[in-house]
């Protein structure tokens, strides 16, 4: 089959390569010329395991260009951000992609949208644009099939996750299923288009609401002098309770964005909106904790460890770190940033020693595995203060090195050992044990 994939980003490129690997002739299309140029030079992110191998293996069956060619099937994998002001889905790229396909659409072709969209988008927006081809809607096939792959493990999950396909009609659903079956090993479930569109947004909203719930619990716990990390662990001993971890907020292209796709009827979405607000407000909570920690420091310098929206990836879209940085700058704090994964960011990225030099407070925002290797003894900071928003680092080691350690959601600050005490520093565990006995 000749397949055209529009949008060669985090989702489109691996999908295109998997289709090529399954034997299809694949033409990747991107409106951004730099994407095509990078691919023509063989530049593929090495963040996804096996991606470069797959790219090399499929050079004969995959090529990239800016124009939409004739094809048997078209997949739309373009961005669908949230309109920051209106708080609704910005569907301009989807509209544009469908408009680019329309002149090339022929009878019997299949069009699949993978981009996350509000329910009803296929019927109300995409199919009417495709009909500008001159074809009636029963002359082509259309389906919605969202992606659930986790960044950092995309290729494996694209193959092994279950898929939901919503067809314009049963023939469309079956055609789409045949195409995905060429590389998907997970189960494929068929439904109608609106239900499939809705399911994708439901999934990410579920995650956002659950994160908001634990973040809210963390605030309540702290107010009541309770350690949320201990409370969460014990609550999760209940066979039907499974709290996720609290943190500094929610980022990325999906969870922080997609719930807004459901909020056009205010009467139906109070919990969803409240959850978005709770998570969007977490950088303010982090700022509050930092302000307490540096209250005696004049003109403090704050070092941010990690600005990616999640661990071990370079993606900083919608990261809560950005909001925290803006809030901290607004307080007059000096900000230094270190992230071993992120290459492009709104603020200067420095190496660890520069970013921590003369720092008054280190704030861990992202739980990158690389941060576990930091030796706190080697940091040339001015004040030894650590705020760990993810309860991630080896606090014992930091306390032994003289750092005061505050964990978001844990009421007390674990005091760093003085020079004399360092040899016999109290263990973080002992500090917690003291809490139990008081
Ligand atoms: N990244 C994820 O983890 C993830 C997971 C599930 C679903 N999704 C959804 O998949 C969709 C794509 O996300 P992404 O992260 O791959 O985006 P991305 O920003 O990484 O890539 C999208 C690409 O599409 C290109 N593009 C824009 N308009 C185009 C057009 N008209 N024709 C051709 N190319 C065009 C852009 O230049 C860009 O290179 C979004 O709707 C997103 O919500 C993403």
C-alpha cells in the first residue's frame, strides 16, 4: 500500500517508519522544511530506543517531502494544542492537513486522523473538508485512531498497545484495521468515530484528574502536618486504591492540554476544569515552598534541576518548570537552569557546575535518572538547600553533605548535618522515625 503520513513529529515519524518496516511504501509529509532537511541528513532523535535502527532499515521504503502525493491511505499526525486564551482545541493544523489531502483524494482512499481532537471533529470538520475533493463521503473511507504511546518507549508501545479505531462506517473501520494490523500486535477494538475521539480525551483527563487529586491531598496533608508520601503509600495498601505520585504540576503535549477539549459545556465539566486549575497552580505551590526556604537570603539564586515535562525525555512542552521560573523571576530571584536532556528552552541551559555555582536553593522539578548521580558534596553552592518536588533524590546523602532538604508534601525540613556532625549525620529515615515518636 502507498501511505502518506502528514506530520513527522513525536508520533508521525515512528508511525511512518513502522508502516514502512511492515512493507508499505511511505511518504512522510511535513510543512516544516527543517524537519525534511534533518531527515534527509539521517538526523533522527536517539531518545527513542531503536528509532535510528528502524530509520536506517527503512530508507528504501520511506522518504519525506513537503508536498502531499497521491496515496492509498493518508494519516494525519499534526499538532492539536490548546488555544491559550479560549481554552479550546486549536484545530488549525488538522484543518490545514485535511485541506492538503483533499486535492489528492481519490475514490476508495482511506483517511485516518491520529491527532487528539474533541469528539465530533471528524464528522463536523474533517469529512466536510475532504468532500471538497469532489467526492461524496461514501466514495472514500475515513477513521479516527488515536495514539497512546509513551514518549521514551514509543516504538514498543505503538506495536504492543491496544488500539481503538472509530470508523465512519464499518467498511472504513475494517480498512483502517487492516492497515494497522500490518504492524500492531496489541488488540484492535472497533467503534464509531466520535466514541474513539472521546476515548482518547477521556484517557488523558482521567490521568489529569488523578494527578490533581493527589496534588490536592498533598496540600491538605502538609496543612495537617502529615507526610503525603507516607500517607499515599499506606492508602495504596487498600486493594482498590491506587494514588499516583504528587509533583510540581503537569506538562507535555497531552495531559495538560487534552482535558480542555471537553470543557465547552461548562455545566458538564466542573471537575475537569477544577483539576486543570489544581495542576496548573502547582508551580505557585512550589514557589511558596521556595520562598519559605530562602526567606533569610538576600537576592537568592535558585537552581532548577530539570525542565523537561517528564523524566528522561527532552520534551519541555507545557512544562510546569516554565511557569515556576516565570513566577520566581517575578519575585526578583535569579534563576539558573540545568537539564541534561533538553536542548532548546526559553531560558539559558547550563551545565551542572555552572547552574549550581553560588546557588541558594536547588529545586528538583524533573526526576531525570541522571540526577541520581549528582554528588552533593561537589556542588559549590552558597546556601545548602534542596527542594525535591518529586521525592526522588537520595536525601540521606544530601543531608550528610550539609544540605537542608525539603520534600514537597512533607511538612518538616530535614536539617543538613553541620561539618562536625557530618561524620555521624542523622539518616533521613531516622528523621522520619522521630516524627512517628512525637
Ligand atoms: N507526543 C505524544 O506523546 C502524543 C501521544 C499521543 C497523541 N499525541 C497527539 O498526536 C498529535 C501529534 O503530536 P506530536 O507530539 O507528534 O506533534 P509534533 O509537534 O511533535 O509534530 C507534529 C508535526 O506536524 C507538522 N505539521 C503541522 N501541520 C502540518 C500539516 N498541515 N501537514 C504536515 N505536517 C504538519 C509539524 O511541523 C510537526 O513537525 C497531537 O494531536 C498530539 O496530541 C501525541
